[in-house]
C-alpha cells in the first residue's frame, strides 16, 4: 500500500513540474506580432515621390512639391550616380498632379529616358507628359508631341500609358459627341511613341471609327475623276482627222486667187 501511495505522490509531482515548465515557456517565448508594412508619408511641401533604379548605382528620385495650390507646383528629378559620386537635380514647372513615372530607352542608345505623366482636371482629365533623356550628368528635355486633329477626334481623356517592348504606349477610349453629351463608342485609340535623334515618333496602331470614315470619300472621288478622261481623248482624235481637210481648202483658195490676178 505504501508503495502505491509513493507512486501516486511521485506522479503528481511530475505532472506539477511539467505544468510549471510549460508556463515558464509561455512567459519566456516572445509573442510574434504580425508584420506591418510602413508606407512613407510625405510632409509638406512634397506631394509625390517615386524611386526608379535604372542600373546598380544609377537611381532617380522623382518628386513634386508646392504650397498654396493642389494643382500647380513643380517637380524635381534627383539623379544619384553613386559609382561616379555625382549628384544632379533637374527641375520644372508642373501643371496638375503627377500620376506615374516611367523609365525607358526607346532609341537604344544606353541613355535612360524619364517620362512623368501628369493629369490636369478640366471638363475632362487630360494627360501631360514631361520627358527627359539623361546622358551622364546632363539632362536633355524632350518635347512630347500633342495629339493631331485626327488623333484628337473623340478624345475625352482617360489616358492609359505603359511601356511595351521598349516603346511608350498610349491608349484612350473614343467618344462620339462633345461635352456632357459625348458617349463612348467602345473603341480605343492606341498610339506607339518612339525616339529618333532626340525627337518623338508617333504611330497609330488601332483602327477605329475615325479611320473608317476617312477612307470612303477617297474611293468615290477616284471613280468620278476617271470618267471624263475617255471623252477628252475621243475629241482629240476627231480634231486630228479634220485637220488635213482644212489645209486642203486653204491651198485651193490660194490657187484661185492667183488665177484672178492673171
């Protein structure tokens, strides 16, 4: 009986010790809190920031800033060449707010291009592009082309820009009508921008209602223009046949005149 009692006491002691160890583990092990990604908040006067790493040691920080107005300000492009220990700043006036920034090398010359997309809010949201090509520490400003009359037909904003196969792409919905009465046609106009000799090239890739409407009148005009040509050629042939008869009459008239003089 005594042995059984001792066994029960020993078992109880072991269970108590094990419980104490588990409590100790709970106390000593720190609780793992969920990781929270911290977003960098910009303080006034800065509104926008994006870091673009072109290559190791070649970084571009693009910022917008300004006080007193939410739609007018300025932008800065901070170029950090940590390998060459050169740091340059490029600034410009900004109309609207920056939507996004893109990096490309459209002419494949090894010099990166920084393209800043801004949005100005009017009756519709229109896009503005500020473009620069960087050659070492030098920044060359590029004039981004405006939409032509045919490209602008049915344009009401809503631009979507992106880089595809080294080209700068632009697409936007096409509308029918003007102002508040304009309705989307369901078509999209797609433009492809390239760079050659520091100048932009533009190529329209989409075929929308604007292209179709310009093709039909040309075909009608060519058919009408070809009809009168046959009539003019037939008149010329008749005039050639009549020419010898007129000469013959003139010769006879001269002979008759000579006989009267004799």
